[in-house]
C-alpha cells in the first residue's frame, strides 16, 4: 500500500530531524535507530531506514527541510494517519530521542512540534 510507505518514510525523516537536533548524528544513534525501527516496525521499517540513510548519507537536508518534507508526506496521506498510527509514530520518535544521552531541549521542542502538527492532520 502506497500510503504505508509514505508514513514510514516520514517516520525516517522525523527520526533524522531528532537525531540531527541532538548535537548532530552520531554512529551510535544510527545503529540504535535501525535496531529500534526493526524492532518496532519489522519488515515495514525498510521505508523508514532507507529514507533515514538517504538523508544522512546523500542529501543532508537542514532540520527544517527534512521536517517540512515529512509533514508534507503525512498531509498527503492524512486520511490514513489515524490516532493509533500517530501514537505509534510519537512513541518511536521519543524512543529515538531517548536512545542517545536522553532528550535535550531542542529534541523536546521538536517532539512537541511533531505532536502538535500530528494533531492537526
């Protein structure tokens, strides 16, 4: 299903935003993200990990560019982004933020913004 891929790709983009907000991306964060996505999403996590790796290794967008791209994807499939999916996304993203030295102020701000924007979908 096309919308699933878009949702999981957006999760990868938002995870990229969170990891970049925490003093840049560390190799430990990358490993923890991949492990976490595999655990949380199983085979469906490929879209998230692929998008995360593309952003990190190839395009290197700013935090704002990656955030806007993720939200655009989610707006395009908003009819398929129900409350359980929103909660799952937030849970995964909080785990990403916590996985490396806890949540800093910038990450807390980003998580709050994600939560607000997801409510608007």
